[in-house]
C-alpha cells in the first residue's frame, strides 16, 4: 500500500501482507515492513530490495525523547528503602533491592521487597564487598502495576553496571541505583528504560518527592527477612 505524502520525491510503500503487490511502475521506492525499511529498485537488469536505516530526506528530523508522567516515589518511602539498604550493607556488606509499584486502589507508590539472594566476596583483609543481588519479580495482583526498581551498591559508586543493563533491557520503568551509603545523602543514579532504550535522568527529583535522611528505624522486619546472603565461590 502506498503512503500518499505530498512533495515526497521517493515514494513510500507499506507491506501489510505477504502477497502485497510489488510496485512495478516505480523506479525507486521505500518499503516499510515488520523486518525494517528497505530501499527498492526496478532496474532494467534487476529488481532489488536492500535494508536501509535511511528514509526520504524530505521527512523532518526526530530525536529519541522521554517525557515523564509517572507518579513520584514518596519521600518517606524512599528514606525507608535507603534505611533498609543501609542495614543490609552494614550487617553483611551486601546489596539489596526493592520493587516500586503503583497501587491503583490507594493511588500511591509502594515498595515490595521480593525474596533475594545477595552475593558477597571478601578482600585479602577479610573485608566483605558486594558482588550482585538476584531476585525474581513475583506475580502481582491486578491492582498493583510495576513501575520500576531500586537497588544498592553499598559503598560502591551508583551506576548502571553491565549486569544491571542486561537485566533491565526488557523491564520498562524507572531504575534507581544507590551507592556510597557511607555518606548522607548517598549517591543516586537514575535511568528510565523504554522499549530497550535507556534514558539517563540527571535529577533524582524527577522521580521522587525528595530525600532528607535514611530511616533505619522505620524498616519493616519482613523486608530484612527477605534477604539471604551467601559468599562468592569463584
């Protein structure tokens, strides 16, 4: 099917079915398919269809973009989560994680701490250091919508590691990494993942209401019980 766009020098066609007719009368045209775009030619000596990332130059330019409309994480909830990370980091030198969900009934952001296994190593001085944390996203009831996650790097810098990026490729939403827990406030790294693309958010305030101090005394004991710590065996 031809897309009728005025003032387009090279026509554009869309392949909607396997038996879509080939435009024999067009010398050159673009073909949009589920496998991408193709530059096609009807030449005297051949008929070709070549993959291309370019489209007609007459089209306007466009850049990747992200405009957030998601609700923000309440300040007290964030401070409780950081207190949770601090407790696990102080006791075990281990990472921890929490899921961020939107409760459609209460119209509020909540945290879910799934069962998780945190792996720690040991330096030649016997000092524990975090390696990674493993968990699965549990089945959620219909009124809870997964918004993203937040995990700690303990005293290491806050950044998206290669493993973080791999794990988050197919998990759209906000991903917050908390590092340098020895300082107050700690270090935050915030990214949004949409359709496999990562958008770095330069300010924590874009996704949270604020942060003042960690709340260790507000951490539910049930959160602590969800964390298992094991040593790394090369």
